[in-house]
């Protein structure tokens, strides 16, 4: 007798904890509400670091502009995305009589105010002679990132941005040091910076503030659990997403069969061969509809693989 072994159909699961964070959801909701009302809106920079979502909103009338465009707008309405902006941007918007829809994430806004308050107080103390040297304001974050630019702006551009401990070699740590973090950086990375500064400092006061968003940070733990529970993981993220780079590494730590894509067309059938379970997850800038598209593509490829094997 001949027995035909039928291949098991793998399960495909989308991570319920992946996708837009609260700040991004709010920004997109505000954009869609204005587009529904007026049919057009300018956004200062990509509303989210995901090209597919940016394109979806562009088709609805959202125009992405740069800081250089502000002086040429001549009024109109501009959305400020969740990443936040430095004080100089608000000055430019007022000068050009531009209406602002401010979608700065509340977590980022609180951090901006915290840094500005500390900086203004240090500047007052320095000018009054209470201290003989301004403290060093350090930001643990990605140089040039929109959120980091907004944080540095709270210190009149004087804060120093560091991404790793190696950069401390060229940083003057004498005197008082205040360390803050970009809200989407990893907790482990921040702790390494703190430990290294403690090791190097021999004088002055060192204060550090863990300003990492816990909604984002907690995803590292949850996404590791999710990735470990599947044979194959497809991680969906935009090329510009800092958070995506961090979470992708978390997946790879526990599952070497993790693959990264920006859209469904990039999924390959050979990645899925022999897998009993496939997990789809993404960054805080990844829309749910895009993860659903990727899951659909994976199901299509699995079906094709199965049919080919049964011929």
C-alpha cells in the first residue's frame, strides 16, 4: 500500500502587541481628521517611519514637507508629528502665520519640558554666579533623529548626543553631567552608558534620568516571547525606524529564523519551508494593515509550497 504524507498547514499569527504606539496612533488620527475636513494637510517630516503608511496618507492628501519649506508656505496648516520639534520650529511657524496641529507624543513633550527646565535653571545659576561652569547635558540617542533634534533644541543646541560608550572617549566628563535618553532607545543600552560614565568620572556630580518610554521598552520583552514561540518570524519595519532596528535584534536573539521586510512583496517562500508556525510582528511605526498584508502573502506562499510538494 502507498501512503501519501500530507504536509501540515502552518499556523500564521500576527503579534497583538506589535504596531503603532499611542503617540503614532494619535498623530495619524489627527492627520486623518484634518484630511477628512479639508482634503489636504502638510506634515513636517514623515508622519511615521514607514514608507507604506506615508504613501497611504499621501494618496489621501497628506504632503510631507521639510523645515526649509516653512518659509515658502505662506500660511496654511502643518501637522507636527509625534517625534516633537525644537523651539526654533515653533518660532518659524509663528513667524509665517502657519496654523499648527501639534501631535507631539505626550511622553516626548514631558521629556522636552524636563530638559528645558533643567537647562534654564542651570543657565540662571551660572549667570548668577551660583555655579562656575554649565553642566554637560548628554542625550543618549540617534544623531539627527527628529526626536533627538527636538531634545537638543531645549538646550539651545548645547546638548551632546551619544549613541554608544565609545563616543565618551571624546566627551569632556569633568564637572557636572546630566544624562537623558531618547524615548525609544533600549534600556540595556542606556544602562551601559550610565555604567561607563560612572566608571570614568572622578569629579563633579552625575545625574541620569531613565526617560525611555515604557510602552516601547516593554515591547522588547514581549516581542522576544513572541519570536521564541514561532519557528519562523517575519519582522515588518520601515527602513528609517530606529525602534524597528532595536526590536529586530530582540527577535534575532531568540530566533535565528527571523527575516525583516518593509512590504509583503519581499517575503520569500524558502523562508517558510518546513515551518509549523510563522509569526508576524513589527515596530511601533508599523501599521496593522501592513502586517496583515504580510501575513496574507505568507499564507499564499505556504499554500504554493504545499501544492508543489503534493504534485
